[in-house]
C-alpha cells in the first residue's frame, strides 16, 4: 500500500538531472532562485526553499558554476520548479581560488544562459560547458580560452561564424590579404566585396586562423596555441560584436573581466 506521504512525492513527479548553476538570486528570507543548465532539459529555473538557512542541505551545490545532481519537481508557482535536493559533483575549487578564472567561468555561465532556452535540450552545449569548467579548474590559464568557448558555443547554437572564406565571392581565407568582419552577417568579406558595409572590423588573417584552430583543437593540447596581444584584442572585438548583435545586449560579466584585466594585469 502506498502511504499518503509517498503519494504526494509521486504526485509531484520528482526528476533527477545533472546540471551546472548559471545564475542565482536570493529570494525572501531564506530561499534561493537558481537557473541551471541541465543535460536533459536545457535551461531549468527552480526555487530552493530554505537554501540559505540550512547550509548543509545543499552544501555548495547551488553556488555559481557548481556541477551538481539535482532532484526537482516541475510545475511550481510562476513556472519555477521546486528544487527538492542537490548533491555537488564538483565545486571547482581551482577556479574559485583564482580571480581571473572565476570571472571567466562566470562569463561562460552568463553566455550559456543567454544562448539557451528553458526546456530546450542541448547535450553538446552542456558537455562544452562542463569540459571548459573542468579545464579551468585543473589547468593553467590559457590565453584566449573564453574566445575558443565562444566560437564553439556559437557553432552549437546555430550561429557558426563564416570566417574560412569571403561571404560574397567565396575566396578562401588564405587568399584574402585584408579580411573584414561584418557582425550583422556573422562572417568576413574581402576588400573587393566589402564595398559599403556599414559596420566592418579589420582583422588579421592570423587571428582568424587561430580562432578556427581554437574552435576545434582538443582541450588537452590547446596550450600549444599561441595567442598574441594583437590576436587577443582583435578576437575580443569581433566575437564581442557578434555576441552583442545576437543577444541584443553586452554581457555584464565580460565587462567585469575586461575591467579586471585593465586594472590588475
Ligand atoms: Zn570577396
């Protein structure tokens, strides 16, 4: 016989999924509203009752960019799921003890938040975020790492950049001496085809080649890619422009990261 208590739990239809915390917001006296990116359901927003009162119940599992196994039931008030429990798989201590890594991880989480939808599964995007967090946690900081993440994220969300050839005449990158990137078109044109493009950003062929390499190189060997100051500046400009164009806004955490680098480095 099923007890009333059990019937209530079954009735709530509790599910379990692996998830990364993208955003948190303290709510009321002791609750926390958490946005996750999950393997099974894409983005998921839930409320964890009493999360701030009982530290032991959710120990580190609801912190920004933590990887956790989450138990939840859907259909709460305001479209929020109810977070029934959460066990941390990795708290990523190697990221949290380093300011620059922390700001990069925060930015990756904000990017995934911006490019994902509630209930829309994207297992490859989940794996990408998980892999890059593990990399940041364990390895030395690789210059340009957030650019390589942006390139891969754009591809997995249907916005792969057209930077291997001219958008108009299809001339290959190797044959273009002065490519220009057009954010509104998500790709490059040669000087001949550029004509009256309203907004175009000059970019060296070497920068584009490094971005292409960084978008497909295995993370284990990505430290072999050398990113010069010029490449860093140019790729920040073109990827920042396309992401701002697609999202319709600049991301706060990217500005914080830029400001920190200007002050500290
Ligand atoms: Zn052309």
